[in-house]
């Protein structure tokens, strides 16, 4: 009976560990448009990255603060590397210009 309870507890412990799924921030893709911090659903005061995922389209990303002052302007080449965005705060706006698809993570 003692061996059975030990084996059962080990199997129970292992089965709970198999159900744990690591949480990874899912990247969000956006097309051309005007987005606010509410639409983007990004964590405020956190650095995020932006990348152009389209194979042959250029994209321009412009970030404005709440006073309509440009905080960052990035021109992304096709299949670009990841660039770090300024930490977006409440009231910031992002404009994406171009036919490409931008991934923010």
C-alpha cells in the first residue's frame, strides 16, 4: 500500500507539471491605419518591438504623444529586423503608412 501511494503521488505530481503551459506574449499584427494605445492593447511604459513582415512592401511607423508631437519615426524595409519602440504611454497614437504588415511584440 505504501508503494502504491508513493507511485500515485509521483504520477500525480508529473501530470500537473505537464499541464503547465508557458505564457509568451503573442505578437500582434497591424496593417495601414491610425491606432491609439487602447486599440494597440500594449502595456504602458514598456518597451515593445516592431517588425515589417511583408516580403516586398515598405512601411513607415510614426508615434505621436498626447500633444501631437512626433516621438518616433521608423521606416521599415521589407522583412526588416526588429526595432525597439519608445515606451508608449496613455494618449499616445501610432500611424502606420504602407501596404505591409507590421508585427508588434
